[in-house]
C-alpha cells in the first residue's frame, strides 16, 4: 500500500475505535493534514505520519513498532490488518 492510499485509509477509519498493543483503546479524527487523538490530546501531522511509515521499511523496526504502544503504529497496523 502506498503512502497516499494509506493516508486515505487513515481518513476513512477516522472515528473508529483502535486498540493498541498495551490494550488501551482510542479513537482519532483527521482534520486537513493532521491526525488528532483526543484521549491523549495528541496531534500528528501528515508529514510526521509519512516519516513514521517510511521507518517501517526496516523490518527490525517494523517488528518493534508493531508490538509497541504507539498510537500512530496502532492506527497503521490496524488498517493494514483490515486490508489483508
């Protein structure tokens, strides 16, 4: 999946409940070029999101990211699993 397609999926899944590896559930919204996670009062820009995705090219990092409690990686892996 390419970055623009993945971003489109992030937008499409906005408002959906996501569960991170640590068991915490959260939702997010997308406004313009930002992802906002109200439970954490946390915002990530589309550029930061693209940077996070690019790091997944390193398989070792991808394995660590998939098992982390990171919000952004929880969103990414939730989408990827759904689109398998």
